[in-house]
């Protein structure tokens, strides 16, 4: 693991304004976010603040906010978000050097909205591949060394089989000293044994077990009887 806690202090901020108004950000300011496993999944409804949080964590670690690997730190010179500017990390045993030295930091940020541009810059020629194939090429070519790997809904572009491949890459990273923080809606990814699952919502942040996840319950019931859901939706 690289970091065991993220925290932030904000002074004179407007609590009614983004990102300070988002409940999970309020909790981060109040208590910080502790990482207790090499893999942390953030789950929660649309608009709950997952992207706000993962983008800020990636920025704070020095990864390019548009996405990409440590080779592209600050390549876009996009201003850091107000939260990304303020987040600090407590190092885990395997991450002391990276937390101390910006130049030692390694990792990758896979951000759904700008993934294609980022992969293009890294020479993955996404135009020549499908969106999902570009992601797979990045996993195979970049998910190699210990570092902080931050992802925002990587499953959006991936088939079932490709999601399974991604789990394999995540597990390999976890077993070789790296750390993964991933926002997701995927019941498949979150089933990774040993992963921490943090639910983001109006309550802020709380740890949940995979078996208790609402998204798992919905998928299970939907797949066993789609009509039970669809009769409320379609005519
Ligand atoms: N750049 C921004 N400026 C203002 N509000 C934002 C910005 N980005 C996100 N928000 C708001 O913050 C909340 C959380 O958004 P987001 O982090 O994207 O949620 P999620 O990724 O969980 O769907 C939403 O209400 C969204 O409208
Ligand atoms: Mg999001």
C-alpha cells in the first residue's frame, strides 16, 4: 500500500458551494478517509460525489487530472480543483518515499470523460482501437509498478470478460505493493476479495460489505426477474 489516509483542511471555504457542499467532502474535511486495504471501491448514486473525490485524490497525488500515468504529471496544466489542492496523505509503510517525494510518485488516473485523449498521448492510439480495447491496452502496458492507481467507472467501456481481466490487473497491483482507488457501479468489480468498499452518499462515507450493497441486490433481483422492475418503467 502507498497511502493509509487522505485528509484535507479548508479555511474560509463556503460550505454551500461545490465541492465543500458535497456530504462526502464534508466528512473528508471532518475525519479524513482511512484506507485499510490495497483496493478501495467507492460506490454510490449518480451525483453522490465519487468523481469529485477520486479526481481530487488523483490530483493531490500528482497525477494528471485529465487522466494518464505518472509520466504525464501536469502535462495539461489544468488547474487543480479546490479540493485536490488541499488533500494531503499519510504514507503507508510501502509509500513513504512516494509521499515524501513528488518525483518518486507513480501511478495512473483513468478518468472516463477524457480517457481517450489521455491514452492517445500515451501512445495507445485509441482511434485504432475501441474505447474498451484502449482501456485494456492501458491496463496491460501501464498497470505494472507500485503506485497509486485511481479509476473512475472503468467498467463503462468494458465487456464482462474485460471487467474480469481488469480485476486480474487490480489484484496483481494489490499483491505487488500498489494501491487502487476506484469509483464504480459494478457488482463484478466490487466482488474482489479483500477489497474495501466505501459507500458515498448523503450520509457522507461509510464502509459496507459487498453482500449488503444495494447495487448488488438490485442486479441480483433484476437478472432473476427483469419484469419485476420493467413493469414500472415501460408500457
Ligand atoms: N466542477 C463542478 N462544479 C460544480 N459542481 C460540481 C462539479 N462537479 C460536480 N459537481 C456537483 O457535485 C456533485 C457530485 O458530483 P460527482 O462527483 O460528479 O458525482 P458522482 O461521480 O458520484 O456521480 C453533483 O451534485 C454535481 O452536480
Ligand atoms: Mg462520476
